[in-house]
C-alpha cells in the first residue's frame, strides 16, 4: 500500500451495509509512501496514526500519478 499527502484512506465497514469511514492522508512518514500514515478523519476531524491493511482499507488517489512498475537495477 502506498499513499501521498492528500490521498483519501477509506476504511470499509465491518459488515455489508455498514458505511465506510473516510479520512485524508496528512502525513506520510516514509519516502516510498508506505505506512504508517497520519489520517484526519472526516467524521470528527481527529487525527490518528494508521497502519492500514489492504483487507480493511483502500487508498483513493486525489491526484493522477503514475506508479513505477519496472524493476530497478542494483
């Protein structure tokens, strides 16, 4: 999972029919965009550090960016 500041983090509801919780990435602590992230949650504005799992969370990019998929030579 990779994010940049400004992306949205969406936490899926625990069961079908339960709404998602959405926040904005306000800090990415690693240059490569890997977790943990500091998220400002829309619902109440509080901030928390999150180490999201891809099973429960998804990143929605708010900018169009191209991800690098080629291998880098050592």
